[in-house]
């Protein structure tokens, strides 16, 4: 009785590897975009929640609350650092005396751009934002692209997601 051997020939194996390579080459850029979108969505939600927490804390405790990227010298303009929410009863934009850290977000990916048009967001005891309206942008990989996200803080203290597709990342 003849014995039949089973298995792959070299040509079948090479064709399979070529097809697998083509599929991987097509899929990897999609995963990169998916990862950037997921990172942007996750981080902008954390930022939005921290800003809402700051406003709620200001109203609940009748105190001034600041949201900013903090350093030892006070609020900096590098929003890529840890964004800190703290009660701000002393010198503005500086943790001192009886000030208390409430929450922190970050640090963010070093390739990403996080920016706001002011060094800090401050909420007054009535929940109003001190200053003017502002837009905080989060752009994965520091480029203007469809994965960029933003939150808008109005003077009334309302925080909402931007619906624009042309978010500035500079």
C-alpha cells in the first residue's frame, strides 16, 4: 500500500508568507490611526473630566480652583506636563499655604501636542471661569489631523467637546 506524505510545499509556504506580509502592510497603518484616535479620545475625556471636576469643586466648596500644568514655580504653559487641579486660595496659579491638589492628569505622550491659549483655567466660587473663553487642543503626533480633539471652556464655566474638524495644533 503506497504511503502518501502530507505537508506544504516550498511554493505554498512562500505564497502564504507573501499574502500574510501584504495583509500586515495594509493593516499596520490602520492600527496606527486607530491607536492615535483612541489615545486622543481617552486623553481629551480625562482633560474634560478634570476641568468639570474643578468647576464642581469650586461651586461645592465655595473656593477658587485652578487647572494648569504645574511646576515648582507655578503654572507653566507646557500643557503636555501633568495637568493639575488644585484649590487656589493663596497666590494665583501657585500651590502654596492651604492649597490642596485635587486631581492630576498626565503626563501625555511626548510626541503629542497639548495646548491652551492661557497658562491656567481658573474657576471662581460661583462656577464662572475667570477670563475669556478658551480651547484646549489635544493632537496626537503633533500634527493637524482628523484624530485631533479639543474641549472648549466658556466664560460661564461650561465645558464641551469641540465639533470642529480643523483643530489647531500649534
